[in-house]
């Protein structure tokens, strides 16, 4: 088995296969730089980018209607080559190479997401690089073996890594705040509120059975067991399961943590919960996931699912590409198209009820995670096996995701599915 210290390097190495080698193409692309910048300018219906370009000129892009505003300095024209050929994965590579910078990239990411429809293919991989990215993403699809590899790459970075910057219960999903913006100390309470909201949806009592699909570090399973539930919790992450199994035994119910694929679960449960696991599946496995819910729920049983979605108008372009997150952070993943996900549920006799969207809460969660991550870096709390390059990747990932939620192109939702 690979050592934990190598797994972060695996994400960097795998992501590096996406994108182009701009040194070979910068001269050929030079005449098209300003045409590309003109396309960005015309595609910004709201907000503005104040940019300083490599030749020393300054230019404002957009500025026609209120929206997100940001300052960007492009140090090298190769940054635009990477963006034009490799899309968001190439833009990250340019940032890593020092070819562009910004004091605060979050508004830039939010601006591109808010204008996603009008920008169209700008910011997505093109031509052979797009085909190569899709081929690499296909290699990462979530077959049974692929799921284990993908989970290992992200979640088996080590519990000590996540412990340094998550809340006390180590909940790695969107919190649910009372008010926005959130204060720094509210994360623990807001994560508990999210778990409570999910358990309220399944409405179980003492002695009822619960299946937790993708149980994370065990916080929800522990809370449900303390309420008297008999909990079976499954994951493919060895590191997460090791921590789950070290949790204190609940006074009321029981917890059984298993390394198991959701496709292999048999048995009937009064309720099922799954928090931000379905985005890791890939589109071809959405029907299989819904099959598992329908198969494993008792008649009248309830499933609570928390999922991350992308706007309907953006889905086709997004799904036909491979973005920075798929390249570097969550191999094999795909954000949910809510209309399709709902149709698959209802075709299997699962009534879609009480959907709640709270994307801005995720933006706040990510902001607080980044603040805690920065403090962990400054205070040397991260495990020594993670070098500066990986720490920079992780910080970029947190900013990129925060911008996506702030821009409104992606959302997080809770929904209750009731088996008819």
C-alpha cells in the first residue's frame, strides 16, 4: 500500500497530466491573445476585472453592470495559453507557475461562475487538450476499483491532515449557519445544526435502523447512535474508518463501521443518509445509487441526501469537459444535475420532497476552512509530509470552490426521498 505521504503527490502528479505545455505554443498564440481578452470582455455581463497585462498595459474587462470585481495581474502571456487550451486546470497551472496573481482570487472565480452562461466555452479546455482531459477523466471513472483509488487519493490524505483545519467533529461538508456572514467560532455549532437537519429528515426513533452511505469521519453516525439508532456506516476510506472505529461507544444505540461499496449493501433500513457523497460517483452511476436507495429502504422509509449541484444551463458544457476540481482534487467526480437526479429518484418510486438550497452557507464554510487552514500552516500544525506545493494547491482549491458558490453557479441542497 502507498504511504500517506505519497498520496498528496498523487493528486498533483495526476492533475499535471491535464493542460498544455505553453512554452511550445506561446509564440503561435500571440496574435490571438487580445482576441481572447476581447471575448472575456464581451462575455462579462456583470462585474469587472481590472487587469495589468505582461506588456504593462492596464485594461478593465466588463464593468457594464454591478457584480463581482477583482484585480488580476498577468505576469506572462503563457497564462492565457494555459487558460485557452487547458481551461480551469490550465489556469491553476499558470497560477502555480507564477504566471498570474491576485491579492484575492475568490471574486475572480465568482465572477466567472456568475457569468458562466454568457462566457460560454471561454475558460474550458479546447481541441486536443479537451479530448485528452475527457480521456483522463474517463480513466478515473468510479468502477469498483476506480472508486477505491479515487477515495484513497483524496480522503486517505490522513486524519491528522483534516483534523488540523476542520471543526471538532471533523465534518467535511457544508455547514448550516443561523445567519450569514458567519463568525469564525460558529463552525462547530453550524456543523452540528447540519447533522441535526439531516437526522430530522429521516425522523427515526430509538431502535430504528439507519444506513450512512459515505460516513466521513463518523460524526453523523455517532449522533444518530446517541439518539438510540442502530447505525450501519460505510466508507471506502481506510483512514476515515480507522478514526470512526476509535469513536467512543454511544450510550444508546450502536455503530457498525464497514469498508463497503454502496453497490454491495443488502438489507432493509428505516432510514438512509448520504452527505456529499453522490458528487463523487460520476453520471453513469447516478442510476445505480438511486437503485441502492430504493432497494435498501423499507416501504415508507426516508432517505436524506445532501448534494452539490451545478446550474442547469451550465451542466452540458461542464459535463463535456474536465475542470480543475476533477483534474486535481476529486478524480472521477461530477456535480449533480438536479433535474436528472430527481427524475432518476422518482422513476424508482422515491418521492422527492422538501428540497432546501443553501449554497451561500457553503461559501461561508469554505471561507472558514481556509482561515483555519491558513492558521494551521502558519502555526506549523499540518503534517510535515505535505510540502509547500501541496499546501498551495489546497488553498487554491478552497478559494476556487468558495468563488463557485458565491457566484451562484453551484449550489448545495438537502432533499428527503420517501419510498412509496
